[in-house]
């Protein structure tokens, strides 16, 4: 009777209220639940050897390939909170070849948690789907949170948050489009002679109590090197805002412990495009890394598709925030139907003092848009040692732009080409850069006043340096042009900002230039 009463209180389908095992939800027995109790479980598990998540009926799940998985759809009428009391119904992802490990789902009410038992009747699938051979109770691969039942959009067709695969999750931004992902934690990304570890969410706890415009999700995470308890208080507004609290217990040392790791895709943009590789002008989920340092400096680092795996480290103390941004919102710059111009930007706002460390950017070569090849994360100076407990908190903003506007001009384009002057022989080993800035105090410059380009490079020499307004009649749109002469194949670090009469007018553009000699001939045009 208690299970039936709980189902009724949660607004589950009538079949579940009646205790039927043929359709609707069946709930496991109630157990006390709180975030503190979840943390205690994580501490206890960290003292035990790692046990991977269950893989139900692997011989059957292996038959649910990409095509078969795509034909399996959760029936929204079976969603948690489909009839209330929660405002945001929750649907579930099915197991499949690429998501073979089950994640235990629980619903929380009044300090009690009950597991939601998998039943194939929750899903619509073809009669010949191999998924029909799975045993009852096989489990779910992940979950997604639908739009509010009282929203303008049809909640049955539209979701705003999804947790699926390892410790990945994503949300839509202001322009109603998915794109960039986040992870609970990143372990040993691009560490030489070490394999990256991907811990996995093993349990979710769904709690609809709290603010009317949100939902809270708790998660247990585990991998060979780590056990964690995570809390995601998610709010649906113009985009999505998540307040994140995490506690990690380390089983062993981690060389690169990445906090708030953002994962995105960058193939090419106006900066540099391989010859005839694709018909579109640009293909990327994000086009740059924005940083707001503890000292108050605003930085913009355009992304690269480098010739080899590259890790860049931007030292800081008590950072105010960072994020992978999609600044280019012009559809004509993409010209396709997958809406790269609408992909969300994702900003991380630290809570508390994160101390000394670095925002690290890892760029991995890719030859297609199917690969997420960009990672940005915070890595503390303090070593991550086995037996240690790490507590961290931050806020994630899934929006169209940075949540904290700056008063300075921002970089809107970075373009590379052959150096030298038009109409004259082009010198070898010389690259021309055109960096565009827009807005801020540039729009208020008196007529005839030119901003000064302040340049620095780790090596090489600059020439032919000047600034000019971009001839598009947009107030405050300027570009800095310069040539860089450099020998050798080592990357070159550069910095640039605009100033006038000692006053800083723009954010600081920072760039890692890979001389052409590093790149395969099929990737880049000849250097002349």
C-alpha cells in the first residue's frame, strides 16, 4: 500500500498506482535520502575496490545499434510528473550499443527515495526491436527534463536538460538549441603516457521540490580513481542556470584534475579553413574561450584545430569566471540546417575562493564535426592525491552570451593570410593577421582618433602594424592588422589589445599560432 500511495502522490500513471507490473512505473522500497547521506555513501564506496556499473544483457544491448536505438522513444505519457505535481516532466533514455551501462533512477519526496523500475512498456519501439528481448528491470541509460507542462512549447516534444553517457550532461541556451556539453569532472585529459579516465554517473535522484521554475538532480559518480556526490539545482529561465555542488573522494593520485570541464567542437571558422574540406564557411559549437581573471582582465582566446594535441594553461588566482562561447550568431556564416548559429555559450562562475591554479584549454585535431575536440577546465595548483576529499561549488550559465557584460570592445573575428603587401611579392615565413573588435568605447572615439594596437609575441617580429575602421558603417567596428615573421615550427603565443591615450579600449586577444610548416599540406595552403 505504501508504494501505491507514493505513486499517487507523485502523479504517476494509473497503472502504477494500481501496482501493475505490465505498464507504468513500479517503485522500489523507500529509503532515507539527503545530499549528506549521498556524500557518506561516496566516502564509504571510496574505501572499497571499484566495481563498474551493471551492463544488463550485453549480448542483447550490443544489437541495439545507432539505427535501432534511434527508433526507440520514451512514451511521454509515462513521464515522471506527466500529471504533476512536478512542473517539469522527466523522460528516460533507453540502453543501447553506445550507452550499455544502466543508471539507477530514483524519485525523491519528503526525504525518501524510491527507485524507478525499468519496464519496456515505457517505450515505443518497433515490433522487431532487439530491445524487446531485454529483461524487465534492465535499467535506463540516462534522463532528460522536459519543458514545463504549462509552457508555450509542447513539453512532450521539447526538453531542456539531458544527462546521458559517462558523466556528461548538456542544456539548451536562450536560442532553444543544444550544443556544448559539460562533465562532472575530467581526469587526466591529454596527460602524456596516461589514459584519460571517464567516471560515470551510476545513480540519479530526482527532486521536484523547491522553486517553481526548476528541479534538483542529485547524482552518485564513480570510476576507478574517484567517487563523487553531485548536486545540480537547475533553473529554467531565458536559458538554463545550474548551481553545482560536488564532493569527490580520490582513490589514487590524479595528474590533471579538471574542475567544471566544458566539452565542445571546433572544426574551422573564418580564422582558418582547410582548402575545399567542406562547403560551409564555418563549422563549430564554440568559437572561443572567454576568461575573466581574478585581477579583472578580460581575455578572449579564439579556438584552434591544431596539427597535434595541444594543452594551453592560463595561470590565475581566484578566477571570476570562464567559458566556451559561441559569439558568431550570423546564420550566413554557417549556411546549414543544424543551427550552429544558435548553439549555447556556457559560462562557469566559481563560488568561493578557488585559489591558485589555471584555466586549461585542450585542443585536439579533428577532420569532422562529429568529434568533440575542445576541453576547457579549471586545474588547481594543489596536487590531487589519493585519499583526498575535494569540495567545489560553481554556477553554470547556458545562455547566448556571457552573463556578465563588459564595458570593453570585444573581439568578433580573427583572420589569417599571407603576409606582405598586395601587389608585391609575398615574403616566405610571414603571416598576416586581421583581428576585429566591436563596440564598447570604440563606438565613442572622436572622429580622426585611431586606437593603438598593443602587441606581444613569445617569438618572431611584427611589421606592417596599423588599425583602421572596418568599412561596414557599423559604429565602433575596428580591426588591427599586422604581419608576423617567424622561423621554426614551435607554436607562437600572442597578445593584442587596443588602447588610446593610455586607456584600454578592448578585451585582450590571445592566440596560439601554429606556423604553416607544422601542418599537413592537405590542411592549409602553401606559405608561399
